[in-house]
C-alpha cells in the first residue's frame, strides 16, 4: 500500500554557512519520514545546496524585499497547501498563518552562546547529539569532481590540501601570503602532505587573489577551482581532500560537512557559534578573543584586516596536530574494518506517527487549547549573521 505523501515546508537561512549548519535537519526528517516531500525556501546564494534532496518537490528562492514584503510573497506561494510540518529556521511567524498539522519555529537564544548546529536541533526539540550537517549529491556530481581532480598524465596523485582563502568580509580574511606559506610548509618534502597537490576553492570574483597561492605549489601541482564550480561540485571535490584550511565562511562549513579534516581560521567571529562542526575539525585564532574584536569593531563592519595577528606557525602547528589525530584514528579503527555485520538498518513503517518525530515538533492542537498564537520578529537576528 502506497503511503500518503507527507509535505514539509522547510524555511532555511539566506547565507550559505547557516544553511549548511542546519542541513542535518533535512536528513533527519528524510530518514524518519520515508514519504516526506520537501519544499525548501532559501536565499539565492544557498538555494543550490538543496538541488538533490530526496523527495524534493521544489526549491523556492526568496530574495529580500522592502520591509517584510518577501514574507508575504512567500506566504502567497505556499498558502494553498496543507502542510504536514512547517519548519521555520528564520523565526518569521509564517507557520502561524498556514494550514499545517505541526510546526517547528526558531526562537532566539537568550542564554550563553551555543553552536548553530545545536541551535537548529533545538528547533525540532532534539536532545543528545544533534544532526550533523549533510548535503546530498548525485553520482554524476561526484564523477565530475573526480574528473576535475584527476592528476596530470605521468604525475602521481598524492594527498590534497584544500584551501579557501576568501570570505564575505575583509575583516575575516587571513592574508593570502600566509596561506601560501602554510601550503608550502605542509606540501614540502618532510611535511605531512609532502608530494601532494594544492586545491584552491572560491567563488566568482575571487580569482585574482589566489595567484600567489598557485605559485606556492611545487612544479605547479595545483588544482584551481576558484569560480569554476558550483557549491555541490566543490563539496564533492572536498570529499577527496586530505585537509582543508580556510577562513570562517560558507566554504569552511561545506568542507566540514564533506568530512574532510578542517581547520577554520577565526578572528572577528565567534567559534562557539560558527566553528567547523565535526570530530576532525579545529577552530584556530590568534591571541585576541572574539570579545576583544568586538571592542575594536562593535558592528563588525569596518574594513580592517582583523586576521593579521594570526601567525603562520599557529596554523601549521594546528594542521599537523589534526593530521596526526586523523592518522591515529585510522590506525585505531583499522581492526574494526575487518569485522562485518549483517544487522539490518532499522526502518520506520509509519514515521509520521513515530514517538521520535512527535517529540520534535509543536502540536497545533496545543496552541488551540491555550487559545493563543505566537508571533515572532526575530528575522533580523538571522539576517545579521555573517557566515
């Protein structure tokens, strides 16, 4: 018997980094509800991340308009359907004006800073380990990335050091010459990635800043994908890397989601909220704390190269330590790889009604019983994020 589709409206962030950090919720819902059908709302930069979500009906690209006009436009696009679940990570209040069975709406955190992945999990009332960021790609996307990374004829493949030297604000950009010096030390003979290649990633407009990085790779052993690939192809390419080093940016979060050991470089942003997420990740900063940067630049808007006090030696040391952890973890896990298990994965016959799912969303009936409708004006809190 065919299950009735369970329509989910998922309103996610405008910025790439925030969208990646909350992407684990989509995988959680897709795994828990096999008959889920997703309509995903995102800003234009982050929208391509969701092209291959299973059960995808539509991606609605929402561009900010005057006042709150973009929210009214969205409501007009989705109001004709009754939703099984509305997840609103923007706290817009849209869910309160739609026909739906359940809703989960982001609310501002007023306590101590918590990571955005944990914050997203709280929207679905998930306890314990929050769903890790996850992006979906097709075999074709992975094949394209592998083709781009294929070594030149006669050259060995070797390890890959991936770097993301750009960011959305000059204050978060580590000097490009320091990326070059770091790459030279890690790829040089005797370095932990000796004989490897440098993979350079960035968006359109970042091409000019990476010339010095190309020169850092011995005998031109580099793959420059700056401005040449979309976000999901970059994600697929990062799956083949041995280490990523980059500024706090959407690309850094894509790298961590891809599972590559990731070094995130921080200064005027808070690693407690935006550090790279995963077991093999590190947030590295210079001598100043985030609060000290706020004291100098309260609005975090000045065109100051705040990252200049982060030394190359600190980043190289962190990279070597992380690679040593990766090697140790591989040695420790090696015996386990020989053990086979035929235990079937758990399945959910009727995920829409399982206790797990019921625990993570608000029941509309509860609101009706209390006779109240909550509104939210917390959109600006999301818009102010700089990731």
